[in-house]
């Protein structure tokens, strides 16, 4: 007596294999899309910075940016809603890179080393940093710095919130002036001064003539 072929198990195996292939294809497509979008964002950010070298920030248009980046306006709007958002993305990448270099140092026992690492990072992007300042967008740098220093779960509490504002303001003011003055202070000298200030606080007022005095 003839028996019907046993196809159930093999059919299920084929279906499972097919599902696995589809899943891998979708994962590959998703990864390729992410890489493509990241490349587009990098091109747009670089285009804006390049345009800021020759045009006032407020005069730069979406068309200018898209043309310089070699992307369509649709690609621009898929990734950014404004020129300010482009700067935020650019600054976020910078802060992340600098933060990674700082993680290897203990801010209490290796303050000078941390400052030297930060100054090296700033030197590498000093021309772009200066363009952002001269475009009147320094507040975006401060906000990015504040956000990068305040990522803990307690960030909304009064102490951490104001501490982040204090340090972000102080650090950015120092870096802003250093960049705008063509980095006139050697890295080692500035790192020594800032280490002294950070470790000894108000005790340095007389040494650096920063105390409040009557006119």
C-alpha cells in the first residue's frame, strides 16, 4: 500500500529558512539605510560649516546647503528641520568625541590631564568652533555642554541642574575666549590655570585678581 510523502517537516523547515533569509535581508537593508542616512547627515553638517566660512549664518538657505552637500531638499528635510538643528547635530558629535577622551581620567585626581585632553579635542575643531561663535550661536555650544555634563537620572533635581549650568558656563567661557584669541595660551599653561581654579576655587581670587573690588 502506497504511503503519502512526509512533507510537513520539510515544508516547515523551508518556511523557517525563508523567514530567516527575509529577516537577514531586512536587517541588512535597515543597516544600509542607517549608514546612508549617517553619511547624508555628515555631508549636510560639513556643507553648512563650509558655507559659514563665506556667508553669514542667517543668509544661508536650505537650497545652499543641499547643493553644497550634494543631496536633495527631501533628503535634507528627512534629517533636519533647521540650520540650528544641523549645528546641534554637529556639536553633539563633537561633545561625544571629547567626552570619550575624558572618561579615562578621574576629574578629582587627574584634573590637569583631563583639561589637556579637552584642549587637544578643541584644537582639532577650532576653526569650526570659531565659526559657530562668530555666527552668534555660542548659546548652542553652552546648551550642548550642559546637556553632555548632566546625563544622570538626577539631572532634573535642583543641585545637579544648577551645577551643570555652572560648569558648562565656566568651561565654555574659557574655551570661547581661548579660541577667539587664536589659542594664545599654550595648552599646558591653560591646563595649569584651570586645574588651580577648579581645585582651589575662591582661594585663587587674590592670585588671579578675580575677587569683587570697589571701583
